[in-house]
C-alpha cells in the first residue's frame, strides 16, 4: 500500500492514548501461559507481533479468550503440550527468541519458523547460551527455522557480549526450569520488563546493576495491566517537537527507565518535554507526557543509552535531520539486525527527503537542516518503525512524500495514522 503524506499547515493539538506496550504484551502472554490458573491481561496490544506470541501458545495448548477488544484472559494449568504443527512466529523476533528459552526445557520437540525477514535475523546469540545450559537446538546457519529438542537444563553464569533484552529474557526463561541458579550479565542494562514481570508473578529473581540471577520457579497467575508503549509514543514525541505550533499530551505511557532514552535525548536536544501524573501498574511506571514544538539542536548518542532507545533511533534520526548542528549516533551496530538494516535504510531514505546524513559502521552522522524537501517516493523495507518515521518526516517536508508498503505499521501500531489524524483535526 502506497501512503502519501503532505506537509501540515498547522500544529498538532490535543490528547492521545498510546496503545499497549508491545514488549510487555508479549511477556504477559508467555508468563501467564506458564502460570497455573487464570490471568487477566488488561490493555493487551493488538499488533501483529504480540498476536504471533498468542498464536504460538494456542498451538502449545494454552486456552485464551478476549472478553473485550483489549482485555485478554489466559487459562493455563502451567504446562505446555507438544505442538501438532510448526510454531509460526511471523515477523516477531521477540516471540522466537523468548519462546526458544521456554521450549528448551520442555519434554517435547518443537520447530519455530518465521517470515522471510525473521528468517534472516541472527539466532546464534540465543542458541549459544541455551546449548551451554544443556539445550539441543538445530538451525540453518544460526538462523530460523529452529528445531528444539527439549532437555533437562542446568543453570549457567553467562556473560553476554551484547546488551540485548531478547537474549537476556531467553536465558532467564530457560532458567525458570533449570536446575541451580542462572546468572546473566550484559555490558549495559537492556530493557528489564522480563525481570519486573517475573518478579510480579512470583519468580525467584534478583537484579543488581547489569547482572540478574534466577532460580527454578513456579509462576502465579495475576491481573496484569499494560501501559502505553513508549516506542509507539516516540513517533508522537518527534512529531510534537518538529511540527511548528504543536502542543500535545500522550496519556498513560510506560516510563520504565530502561526505555526512556528517547525522552533523555529529546531533552538534551532542547525539546520541551514534561512528565505528568506518574503511577505504577503491575510493577511498571507510567505517566502522561506533554510535548511542545521546540527548536532542536544536535547531540551525541552513544554507549549505555543505546539499549534504552535502540528501537527509537530511526525517528530520532528524523528529529536530528531538522536540528541545528551535528548529531552523531554510534555503538548502534545492532540496528543492522532488525526488521531491516536500519542504519543503511535510514540513511538511504532520509537522503531522498533531503537530509544530510552519512552512514558509519555502527550508526550515522547527521548535519541538521532548516527543512526537508520531500517530493519523492521512499521505501519502508517492510519495517514498521521505518515506515512511521518516514511518515512523521513527511509532515514537515516541503513537498508530498509517498511511502511504499505502509501496511507494515500493523506489526506494532495498527491505528497509528488514525490517532495522529485526531491531533490534526
């Protein structure tokens, strides 16, 4: 689907409630499926990726029902059944990597597959620690499909070479059924939704800095309320900052400190960002965010902040393209292993719009301009975050922008354009 976007002639105004956090929705389905009893998940994400996780656990014998559009009830006896079919993870790396940790310690064989994009993403990063725990896994050169023969696992002390919440979560979930203690350390702290939700559901888990330990545990069914996804909010944050005369409030957004790098960067660039009405639900901090149009300046983004905003770097690149001075992004080489090579894709497509941006091995360098020209067609690369980033850029381009394959936004944010239109009316 080709989507055309034209420059706005007025600012964004009003309130918008951001859809449920995708990362937490995945984990809520998985952990509730491992608990013995009835769990109620309020404000579950209806994006394609979390629905892939739900489908996988249905194939593993877990019963569920929606009692309304976004309230999901999971009924489980705490055990999974041997699947009668291949477990299709769709486009979801989170599903494949986390479920691999769960299945590694089961008493049956399973096969995980995904779409063409997911089949190109690296899986050796989870296969290695799982095999150290005693798992038996075969792959296609470190890629999906993954064939997992469930084994009795033992705890390990694993030092990860990368900061990755998916790798960490995979190992911790394997540790739920492993003998002894499993310890996971990473160079920087990645998002910690797994640790918080496991603790909320009764797991024996403790974190100190970048190190987390888990012991064999039984999870308890819970009522889980999911806050808004800050990665989805990021597109509205950027739009509010770069569209002149904008003043918007984003409601009930997750403010987990391992995810708020986008807010830190926005403030360091001179953005008018205000946090309102903070609260805690199901172990997670949430609040409202007020965003007002601001004249931005460049900054350096590197090191330990990268895991806190890895998914937001495409939209940050849009902000930087219109900021005064130079913005440098480095230490972000894992962007090349996302739904697309996001470094190459961001550089290629923003250049088409008139941005001055250069690719590096682990990021990019952007020289901000007063405006972007547009007037061309750009590629989404079947990448939901890139598609939405280009849409936001189109709101401030001098000429109309056309984005191909825009339907891929449904992976994480099916009503993105509808919610944005409410702020334009």
